[in-house]
C-alpha cells in the first residue's frame, strides 16, 4: 500500500479509535460489521473481549439504545459481551438486524426474537453464471457488447462531483427522497476511505453507475466484500449497470482468492418463524412486506437480490421489556425511514 493510503488508513483509525478498528479487523466477519462506522454511533468496549456499536434513539415512549450489527467479538464470548453491554444500559436495548448467532444468545436471555428478513451471501469459488436460473445475469454479463465497461478506481481518479450528482439523482427517485437511510445500510462515503473499494460503470466515457464495496475481515485478513452502495443514473439504458458492476467485481475478487461477496439484507423478505418470537409482530412485518411498499421496496429488493442465487440467512430483531410500538418507532426513526 502506498504512503498516501497508509496515511488515509491512519486518519480512519484516528477518527474511530485504534481499538475499535482492531476489533473490526479481527472479528468483522459479517456483512454488517463495517456498518458500525457510520457517523453518530456510540460504542461499548469490554476489554479483552470485544465491542458493540449502538445508537441512542429518542421516541415518545422513551430512549432506546439500538444495536444494528453483529457485535465484534469471538462467538464463544458473545454472551459475556452482550450481558455486560445490557447491564450498563439505562434502558432496555433493541437489537435490530442481527445475525442468527447473536439472536440465539439473546433469545436464551429472554429476548423476543423475530425474523426481520434475509441476507444474501455469494460463495465466490462456487459462483458460476450458468443454467436457466441465471438467464438475467447472463444478459448482464454481456453488457460490454452494448458499450458498457467497468473499472475499479481510486477516489482521486474520478470526478467526485459527477459521482455525487448520480447519487442525488438516484435518491430523488426513492420513497425517502430527502435523506439517506442508515443502520441496516449506511450512507455513501464520498471521502477517501481506504477500506472502501469503488467500481464504476462507463458508457461513452462517462460514469453511469457505481458500486462501493466494504470489507469483511477474519483475523486481520480481508475474506470478502459487501456490495454496500450501488447507484445509477435513473432510466439509463441499457439497464442492469449496477449488476454488471457486481458481476465484474466478482471476477476480480475471485482472482484475488477472496471467499465471499455479501449483498446485504432484504428487509421483511421470507420472514421465518422463531420459537421465541412475537407472533403478532411477525404478522405485522408480513403485512408490511405485502402492503407497505410505498415506504420501502420490500418486494422488488427481495426479488432482485434473489437473481444472484446466493446463500440466504435469516436476520433478526430482538427486544425485551418494551412494547412493539416503542420498538417499531425507534427502529424506523433511527433508520431515517420516517
């Protein structure tokens, strides 16, 4: 890594803290791990064990600490870390978008545990675009024949204003037009963050789409990436530019010997029953999936991510000592959905 990138990494560690970055590089093995470094996030460290990131969200029902990613620690110490964190909270926390391992520990601690949606992960060594169920990706793979190309670029090598304009145009077509969603996803980082890899799709020499990839670590080694931010010029033809970027990135990541590419969560998609769930909450979430797509494109996002035929895992929302209205309000406000 060149001296400038080393300096940028040092600035990142100065901003977030060397200990927190160290825990991330050691235990950040889930697609949610990098989401911890959003602005306005608090952290709890148990020395020698790990770290939990959270936000404090005020509601008309009171304050709610919200944990929105898998804690950074060894799985065998997860219970110890969670118990220490919960004990120091002045209010009962909400765990919003946590993996099955975390949810299992929390359910044993008396937390209601409900499915929140599906996360998608591609095993890179097994990924091949073949068979009838990959027809869409076959078409996407051939977009080079329609004049599109994909390049990975350093931030200094692209026109930042051009990229930000594409992002603004993309955002203007969404239900929530005036603010970026956060927690389960994170706003785009337009700084020279050394941990982010940026791929751009070009047509006639101009950027028409981009995807930002954030790292997944195990024991200080990058084992894969998450397609965290993907945006394109609305209505651009041919369609499929962001998926074309992902297909091209997969090629490169496979060549580098990486293990996986995560596509993130599809909220409320294919919610499964859990033995410690609130059945009422499950019915509410399923109703939202079917009838509240004016709030968020639950159906279309789930369909779109399923086209990659990735491995699917359930994500969870866990709560204890609070009513469903309080949990709902806290999660929606903190996510910038309302």
